């Protein structure tokens, strides 16, 4: 008689399922947007004193029919945030609160409540000084984070947040909505321009006393400059006048890009791009570029472009922008501040980053 145990085919199948099903449940990543995902990515908002918090919610909940990437996300909870010394933030919280509730968003009292309900986090407070702590808590909770403009009020905070993201193996992404404006993103490979050799960006220069000059609003234009030119700035110099600022950025490969910050006079957000084939103006911020020879009203995509990238980021957990590029961009603006203080002397971006990293190291534990 054969005394070896031979499980039946049915029993073998049951044993296999007992092993495989728990493993599948463990390895499935609801944020990665896999086919095993049973529901939408749950998004939480920390600070909704910015209109973009509402705009992103509306785009996620009712995406345009021709933009399926925006689907599959549900904003489930929001914490108000706000800054006592920026009165408008407190007013706007009350302004956007009922409209978020109408979208089915639960307004909660603490950051921890948002984290407990969410798979991914948007930090939208307009005050960059208020971003480090909620971002730290979200990243430690392993929630991927998108931070709205301005990412921070210091280069040290920018570096610290990316360091925390790396330490926790959790992705972090931040940019201005101008980076994904249709008229700008197409200029790096524009058929009439060819390879980009230089760029003149211009836009408004609104400032606040509690943020360095370029961090508060001019970051929109620096994002445009990087969208068109890419990273690699070596030195930065600044010239100041009553009506305008002029920042000259010299790339390590010999290219030059400039930013004209408009203080007085007509304001428009755009750029002039110089290439090896031709010279062309970039489109107007927010609008889909019209076909050549056609001038329609156009489709406003001021928030749709960046919302699409946020959705892709939350589903894939892969940032569309390398941390080093974002750190460099903020270092360029910091270098412009230092150049202004030094009477327009060119400042090396690498030195600015190195000095900021030393200050972060001296601050100790994160």
C-alpha cells in the first residue's frame, strides 16, 4: 500500500489559492493604477485657501471626455489650512469650503484625519512657509505628495522635503501650472524653432514681504523658462529697476535664458524662443495652441495640464520632474536674490545649492 499523502486536485487548487490570494492582495498597489485596483485613488487636500484645490477637484471628478488620465481619482477629504498673516487665505477658505462640500469632499479638523482617509496628498496652501510640516507628515505616512506653488519660502525647505521623500521612499512632485500650459510645453520641440538656443520669458512680478521676491509669484515664469530650456543653469545675475526686473541665466552649455519681471505696465505671461531653425513666440498661458493659420477662441487648459500630470503621478508614483531639476530651479531664484544684493554680480548656482545643503545639515534631524 502506498502510504505517501497525495492531495486531490481540488485540494491542491485550494492550497494554491490560499497562498496566492493573500500575496496578490499584499502586492497590489491601489495608487499605481493597476488593473487589480478596486476603486479610485483617494486624494486628500491639505490647505484649500487656493482656488486650485477646487479646480483640481472638479477636474478629477468630472474630467473632459478626451482626457481619460484625469479619471480614476476621488478627492475625499480636506483640511482648511490658512495663514493668519495672509488675510486673503482665511477669506478664501470660507469661499471654497461650500463648493468642495458640494463635490462630496469631507472637511476635517486635522491633518491626520486627511492622511487616514487618503492614498495621495495635495498640499495647496498658498503660503510656502506652511508646506514643510504637512509634507513631512504625509511622506512619513507613505503618501505621495504634490505641492502647489510656491513649494516653499526657502531653498532649505525645498531640499529638506526632497530629502524626507528619499528617506521614506515616497515620491514628491511640485511645479507651477505654467509648466504644463500647452503653448509652453510644445516649444522645446517646436518645428519652426528647432533646437532651442535661448529664451526670453516675461510675466508679472507680484511679491510678498514674507517670501523672497521671486518665490511668491515669479516662480510661474521660471517654470516656463525651465519648461522650454531644461535644467543646467551655471550662473545667474540680476538687474533691478523701478518698472521691471531682469534676470539673466547662463546655462553650462553656453545658452542664455532671461526673465523679465514686470512691475508696471501691461502684463502678459509668455516667452520668445530662439532656435537653430527659427524664432517664435510661445503661446499665451493657459490656452491650447491653435492650429497654424487658425485663431479660434481656444480651450483654456491653465489647470488641466498640471492636473493631468498630478493624476498620472498619483497612479504611477513616478514624478514627471526629477528632484534635482526642481532643486536647481529654486536655487536659480535664490541666486537671483543674492545677485541683487551683490549689485548684479553673477552667482554660481552650484555654490548656492552647496551652501543650502550645509545649512540643512546643521539643522539636524528631519
